[in-house]
C-alpha cells in the first residue's frame, strides 16, 4: 500500500521529497520562528501569563525535533525501503541492549555523570560493538548497504547518534526536573524515551545526505 502511494506521488511529478519540498521545510521553520516570537510580544502586552523567549525556543525545538524525526522516518521508508529502515532501527535497538548489558556487567567509567549517571563508557563501547555484530549480520544476510565498508561506517555512526539522542533526552528531562517525559509508559521514561534515539538518528542521516 505504501509503495503504491509512493509510486503514485512520484508519477504525478509531485514527489514530496524533491528540492521544492525542502523549500516547504524552510518556510515552515521560518513561519514557526516568526509566530513564536510574535507570541512573546503579544504575551508581554495583553496576556496575564507571559510567553517568554525561553518558552518559545523550547517549544520550537520540540516541534522541529519530534516533527522532523517522524517525517524523516517516513521518508526513509519510502525512499530506501522497509528492510533498510528496519535495519537502521535494529542497529539502534542493538546499541541500547548492548550498552545496557555490557554497562551493567563491566561498566566502571561514567560516560556523562551530570546528564545520565548510570551510563558508562564501557557500556557505550559495548553498545557499538553489539550494533556492529548485528548490523554486519544483517548486511551478510540481506545486503542492506552498498558494501561492508559502508556498513561499518554507517553502523558506528548510527550507534553513536542513537546514544547521543538518548543523552539529549536525559539532558532535557534533567533541565526541566522531570523523571519521565510522559505518563503513558511510567517507569520507562515516557514515550519520548522510547523514540529519542531513532529520532536523532534519522535527523543525522538526513543531515549527511543518506536519506
């Protein structure tokens, strides 16, 4: 169904991921910036509760971070295919699992004690190693990437970005003094904690031109 929709979009000459669509992204970003800054002015003049520049910046980051993350996941699915996209997700999940078990067993050196005290350097390296093993197995079985060399580079890149995304989410929660990002998954950090790694990864893959 998704492939059929993608073919229809492309055949109509309105591929949503062509350069003109990138222009729409820029316009949306600019519109949000102008809107939020305008809201800060209006709040100073007529509102009882102030909408500060800090709140505007936080809201803008949240909208762009989550919105573009989901959109780029869809873009990867349409352009690269479900096997490629699922392989990226498996690499991310492998990193998380490897970092957890290696860190729990061997972790001694704190990775980012002020942001996430439980994460260790050993766990981080273990996560990358497990991701490499799983990702190369996927490459061997499915030939997902163009070569084994490209596979190694991308797997390490994806694994590292996923961990940075996880740390970024921890930093946001620490800044706002909250334990969970939501209440749907209590005790697991909230929904955003389940998604933070792959949102960061797909944004990173877009920045370097992979998708």
